[in-house]
C-alpha cells in the first residue's frame, strides 16, 4: 500500500504508483532533496505514460523503460507517420 498522504490520496483512483512516488517525494523533500527529485521524476514518468495511454498514443516498446525521452520519440514518430 502506498504511503499515506492527504495531498495525493486523490490519485489512488488513477494509479497507486502515482500516490507512492508523490508521497515519497513529499516525505523526502526536506531531509533528502536528491531522493525527492528522483521520486518526482518517477512520478512524472508514470504520469506521462498514463497521459500517452489515455491519449491514444500507440504502444512504443521503449516507452516503459526509457520514460519521458522514449515517450517524446514515440510522439515524434507518430506525428511524422501521419498517425497511421
């Protein structure tokens, strides 16, 4: 179960990983800013994957491993192919 956070509990309906990473980033921001930034990046990658999936972007093999960079590449490839 993700760490409890009243600020991010609303995200639990969408994806438990969003809650987990956001709550961890919040927990670490004062004591360990570097870890907080890592958790924020993980949060952003999950959020970008959710946005791509909800936006109808076709599955891209590297998207799950490479995060936002691979997602950007997939978007460019989709745009250059005309959406076929």
